[in-house]
């Protein structure tokens, strides 16, 4: 069972998150805090597997706390929770190591789904047979088998998302595999998407690669949006929507189908990448 710590200055949010975790047996709550003042020391003391942390906290904000924890070699996973919708702030949160970003007001199903998947991400990183065994094997024959298995899992996900034949899909596959390689070579399981773009650019501009990948991920986003518009309980929508994208952004785009004047929903590449890797582990 994974240990979970909650840092939020809103007692009602802390209570709600605690109830979601306990009611769904998602882990053990090691501690809760209502301020960022002593957060770094407390997190390092309890060393939770997962840290649920608010972006805007008294004394010290969530991003600064994450930066301090990473500098002190804390290896737990971060899930940021906030009502802030500023794209630059959200992007910075992901850049600093946030695994997923949950928008307030809290959606219980989304929180439960993401906590389950983050637990699977942790299991994935701890599995030498899946990551290091697949990409840094001692036996060549074992390497081939593992790579085939990883490709099969990855392809099955992309088929279900309706993007397996889209332009740019090979770039996306290459980035997924490069991220796995970076994570396997890092003691903390960290990686840089920009580094992956540069690895697969093959002399092209890395920005061009990123744009192609964003376009193909946007196709998957719209595929799920249209599916959710027709049936929110479709099994594919239920499986992928909250893990790969922010549900709030999906709902915005669903509303836009009926009214083009409504704001567009947005995608986050890192969230999509992390989600796909989590599902790959889930279906092994």
C-alpha cells in the first residue's frame, strides 16, 4: 500500500481527499499539512510515496516546495491540485516534476483514477524486468522479447485512441520509448521531454517534432471528446479520459461542440505521456 501526504490550506479539500483515499483504499495517509512553511522538512520526515500538494500555499507555494524536495533527493511522486488555470503556471508545475495536475473543484472519480495510475507508475519504475530489462538488458534474446512486449502494449493503446495511423504517430512512439529509457537511467525516474524531442529530431528542429506530437495528441483528445459527447460511459472514454487529459478541458471541448463560441479545451503533452506509460504497465 502506497503512503500519501496531503498539503492544502483548505481543510475541506484535505477532508475530501482523505475520504476519497480511505473510501477507495488507495493508500495510507501518512500526514496532512495546511501550510507550506514546514512542508519540506515534514515531507522528508514522512517520505510519502505520493504527495498531493496545492499550488498556492501560505508562506511557500507548491512549486517552490517541489523544487526544494527535488534538490534534497526526495523521490516521491507529485500530484498538483489547484483552481489556478494559468497555462504557464501549469506548464511550470509539470516542468518541475508534477506527475499530474488536478483542477478544483475536486472530482472524486478523477482523483481516485489518478492515484491508482500514479501507484502503477511507481510500480513500473520499480520493475527492473519491465524498464531496465527491456531497454538495458544483460541478455540480447531477453531484450527482443521485452521490446516486442512494450511495442505491443503501446500500439494497442494508440489504436484504442484512434491515432495509430495519424501523421506523427512514429514520433510519438519514439518519444514514449525515449522517455522510458531516460527514466530507466535515472535513479529518481526523471526525464526531460525536450531531451526526447532532440534525440529523435534527426537533424530537424526539435520544435517541429514537438508540434507534430502535439497535433497527434490533440487528435486523440478530440477522439475522446467526440466519444464523450455521445456517451460519457463509453468504456474507452472511462478508461482514458481522466488519465490522459484534464477532465475540465475535455468538458470545455464537449460544450464547444454545441457552441463554437465557447473556449477550447487544451492538452498537456507530459500528462498524456505519463498516462500512456501508466496504462502500458497496467495492461502488461
